[in-house]
C-alpha cells in the first residue's frame, strides 16, 4: 500500500502539489491585512512579515527609500517563484 502511494499517487499529484505550495508561499509573503488587524506586527515584531515591515518603513518611519527597496525585493522574490512555478508546470 505505501509503495503504491509513493510510486504512483505522489508522482501524479506532483504538479498540483508544486503549484499549491508556490501559490501559498507567494500569498504568505504578501499577507498584510489579517496580521495588521490582529497584532500590528506583534509584540517585539514577532509576527511581522515583509509587507508589514514595508508599511512601517513607509508610513511610520517615513523612510520611503527603504520601503521601496524592500518592496522591490519582495516583487523580485515573487516573480522568481512564479517563474519557477510555471517552469515546473511545463515539464
């Protein structure tokens, strides 16, 4: 039973699993509203994500250059992950 699962079922589900994992990773990188409304970055920045960091840099510390640079890094990471996702779908 386990051999059938690992050698037949998992290889057939692989493209779907890769797509779901990549999309979930991108959505997690860009999550803002739930974390901001619940904790605002949390005690001692424990729940701070990149999107919350960008918001705090831009609107609380008024450091637009750092916020823009961080947003650009987030964009590049998201694009690289999307390219990897679409590249793995073609195979």
